[in-house]
């Protein structure tokens, strides 16, 4: 999966019409690209920045049905998500895993409430269940959560959900789509929708940020899968269109794994802002979150607000013996949720949910918005089925339910290399050719020089941020250490791509500015 090869594919198709163009290279767009290409459609995926640069790399790292939505009575969403959870864990075993959660119980009423609720959660999962839920006493709860405060603790309710690496999953979807015949490009932005004489959308005008070249691209169908930026594409189609989503922000803080000191995750079902709070082991650290803050303005690099940070630290401190402080935060990251709303009543909040919506404009632009990471595959399938029902595409059946993304069954030289699946073998060949490539990019991380080289050659990384934020997860795991690793990564990339020292300095400066948003000031 090399960018120059994808550009060549785009240019070789310049005098032809694509079956479908997908704008947006996050979870939903990548899922649609994979679905479309495996159905046999000629698909083109365009992302204005990097794949998964936005919301799709900033999740809570869970593949789940949503215990919160069960409490809200949204059974359809929970059933759908639980089914998709099972499919996702089956089809991407190298990127997903079963995660055990414990809900601390401090009253016998809560014990009855959560035990019954999670038993129902198990029933809804059916054959896709990851394991039954059950109540455990105080002693066993403390064994599984050694750092949990014991005052007033009655016990805990154990249940199972899935965990994954979100940006790596997006890259895997893009890779598999390209293997299946899709052309996918990052840093190629849609500037304009083109229309035929009848006023129907017939393609896009796109601009390659890397080369500075513009492209006029024809297509039978254009799908807007740009998440929180969906309104921007809609206004290209109709400048007077009402907004179809109301974004909210969620943040997470990353802590050392000593704050949990165990393999189980904590779920706190009641917090002051109405959301649940998770503390989850992830890549050797602990991810704690999340918040829910309505926003009026959106940006490609949202920043955590002070009250959001305080809420997570204070809430975690109520339950943990070792209460986290600002000095303990290794990284803090913010993500935006594209919550689907009612465009005819922008002030109403009752329509806002995690369900997805598919909208077809009068000119034929298809927009998919809302939803959650776990249901990306279902969203992709329904979007293409809608394109078929609108007569934009010939009918072909979805094949992704049983499409395994990676079936590698071998062993890994280093545990963290599991995320590469069978490609880990190619990385190990680089080790064998040059032992110097075993060196780590920083002592805080397991990532090696060989991985950076392999990523440059195979995963369309364009800059240092692409590698440290999304191909590896260094920025999210330890922001300061990632900034310290940036010079070495820049040198390796420069050697691979033939860039000069000026490029390296610019990249280091740019990444350091970005990393400041992830470092909690005042530590």
C-alpha cells in the first residue's frame, strides 16, 4: 500500500467513471471502501488529512454494545452493536481482544440492579457473548482491582466487552480495501462536488496536498463519510442546507498502568455528568475517560478543556487508592462525536443519539453520519445498500460479515507487533538483514526503527505525525516521550524518502507543536 501507487491508479482512471467515491478516511469511510471493493465496485477513497486522523483514532478503545445505551432503553442499538462486536472480534483477532470489566458495588440495590442489567446484556449478545456476567464478593473484587478503594465496598459485577486499537483498525481496513481493488489516498481533499446537466452529483474536484495537483474525478455515486465535517460537504451540494449533526467532545487521559495494577478494567456507571467512566488497560498504560461536552465549533485538532480534565481525575480519585493528579497524566486527547440530529429542529436534543443516519439529497449526494466505531461495518453495508436502492449502483451482496482481515497464526518476536498481523513477518526480515534496526525509537516505547521503515514503505505515512500518532500510538501513550522520539523518526523517514535536513527540522517543529496539545501543562 504505497501512496505513489495509489496516485498512479487514480491517474490511470482519469478518463473513466468510478462506481463510487467516498469522502472521509475514518472508520466509516474505510469500512465503505472495503465493502464496496469486495462487492466488485470500482471505489475511490479520499481523505483530506491522514486516515483516522480525527474521531476514529480518539475513541475509548472499546468494541462494545454500550451498557449506557441499555440503561437508556435503546435496545435496538445495543443488539446491533453486540452483534457487530462479535463480528469485529472474529474478523480482526490481531487488533481486538476480550476485556474483562468490573463494576464496583457499594449498595445491595446496585448489586441487584447491575447484575440483572448485565445478565440482560448477556442475553442480548446471544451467541456473540464473550462470557457471562456475575457478582463477586469484596475480596475477589479487590484481587482483580488491587488499587480500588475498599471503604463501603460490597463487591463487584464482572462482565465482558471488546477492546481494540482504533487507528490501526482503520489502516487495516484501508489496506484490505486496496488489496480488493480500491484506490485510497490520504492528503487528497474534496474541494467541490461536480454535477451534470440535470443537477445530479457526478463526481468531485479534489486537490492533492502533497503534490499540489488538482483532479476532476467522475463517479456514479458520491458518499459523504466525513464524520464531524459532514456539514461541510453537504454545503458544497446545497449552500442553504441545514446542519444534520451536533458534535460533542469526549476526552481521555492516559496514565501509567500502576494506577490499575491488574488486567481488569473499571467501569463506573454513575458520574456527575451522566456518563459512565472507564479506566481500561491499553498497550501497557491506562486510558481513563470519557466526557460529553456539546460544542458549537469543531476543529481537526480539538483540545481538552480544563473542566473535562478535572472531572476525569477527580472521579477516578474517588475510587482509586492511588488518586491520579495532573503530574501523572502521560497524554490527554480529545475526540469529537458526530451525533446525528434533526436538521428541521436544530435546538432539539431528543433526536441526538449514537444511531447513524443515511441521507440522500435531491442531487444524489449520500451522507452517512452518527453511529459508533463498533457498528462501522453495519453502517457501511447499509450505506451501499441505500446507493443500490437509489439506482446509483448495480445490486451486489455485502461480503464483509465473514471477511477476515488477517489470519496470521504464527508467533511474534515482540508482543506489541501483534497489531501488524502477518506483516510482522516482513518486519522481522528487516531485523534479520540489519540488527541495528532492532533499536527502539525511544526507551519508553517498544517500537523499533524497523517498524518505522516498514510503515514508510507500506502504510502511506507522509509525515512524522502519521507514524507517531496513528501507525504507532506513541503520541497517545506518552506525549513527551513521543516528542523526544520525533527526531529519530524524522531521520529514518528522511533516509527512506530522500528528504533533506530542512524537512526534518520542519517535521520536528510541527510535531512538537502538536504534542503540546497532548501534554498536560503545569505538570
